[in-house]
C-alpha cells in the first residue's frame, strides 16, 4: 500500500509555485516536492472516505497534484480572490498556515473528483412517479407476455404512427432517434446534436412517453393495464423504427443527420 510521507515542502516551494503560477513551470526538484505533498494529502482524504473502489483506481501523485492546482485556478472565494493567493496570505503566512489551507481545500477537490469519476446512482422505486402521478418506472417495464395484437390495434398502428411522428417536437425526435440507436440521452454527442442539455432531453422524452400513453388510453379504453403497456411499448418500437430507418415518408432523424 502506498505510504503517506510525513515530510513536506518548505515555504520557498509554495512561494515559487505562487510566483510561477503553475507546477509545470517550476524546476524539477522543487516541483516534485510539491507534487508529492499534494498527492499525499489527496490520498489521505480518499482513505477517510472508506471507498475501496476509489482506492483501487487512484491516479498517480502528479495527477492528484494537477487536480488540486486546477481546482485552485478555477475557483474563487466570495470576494473574488483566487485560492492560490488565499493560501499564501492566510493566517500568519507561515508554512503551517499554508499546509492547513491545502488540507482544507483538498477535501473539496477530492469530493468533486470522486463525484465525477465514481458517481453513485440513487435507487428509485418502481412506483415512484416520474413527473406525473400516473407515470412511473413500472410503466416502462415490459409486460410478462406479449400476445398477438388484435386487428384493430394493428390497423391503428399503421394509421397513427406517421401522425405521432409528425406531431413530435424536434427535441423529441432527437430523443427517440437516440434511444433507437441505443444511446443514452446524457451522451455528449446526443446533447450536441440536439443543442440541448441532458436535463432538457430527459424532460422532453418523458413528456412524449406520457403523451403516447395517454393517446393509447384514449384510443383503447378497454385494454387491461398489461395490454396497454404491451401496446405502448410496441408503438414506441414502431415509432423508433420509423424515425431511424425511414419507414415513414420522412427522412431519418438520427444522431448526425439533419432533421426533415
């Protein structure tokens, strides 16, 4: 296991770092002293998290030091002072004040790094409503069995799928096209193609699925819950194929393609 070195840099090392603005501009020997110190403080904070999966993927000391340096460069205190200035001018301006300041900031650096590199997805109940009391995760699960669609349902699909597509908003088209390609809506390429953020895309997709469910409920009020769920999934599948593979009279709206 990697050991945390008890020794650290001198005041002159920090002053040089502050004056030259970046570790990469420092002489090799002085830079290595700060890299080891920052890397060890980073490691200490990670160990306190008690996250084995994080320890198994620890970056080398130079990357930990770089993460700290970038954080200090990008963040500001409330009064607009940079954290590099704050470190060198806090307290009695001696070595102990600087080192305690580094330890204090390193907690924030590590928390942000872990949140990005090791996201934890909260569990969601299947009965939890998604924007609407009648629309839950359970609504998106496939039914236990899939019976042959009745004739009226097949005729409705053939007649209504082109209409459903023509009434979709542009962002909803991109969402459905992305899902047809097996992409998640948080994919940077999907967001770039839509010129929208992942939150907006997820909202648009949920709204369209909810609209689809209501449309089918109005058209087939006598369907059981399982029958309606089966038919909703089948309709979604037909819409995805029509958009992505050009089964309708329109051009495909896939990621990387222009909208019709």
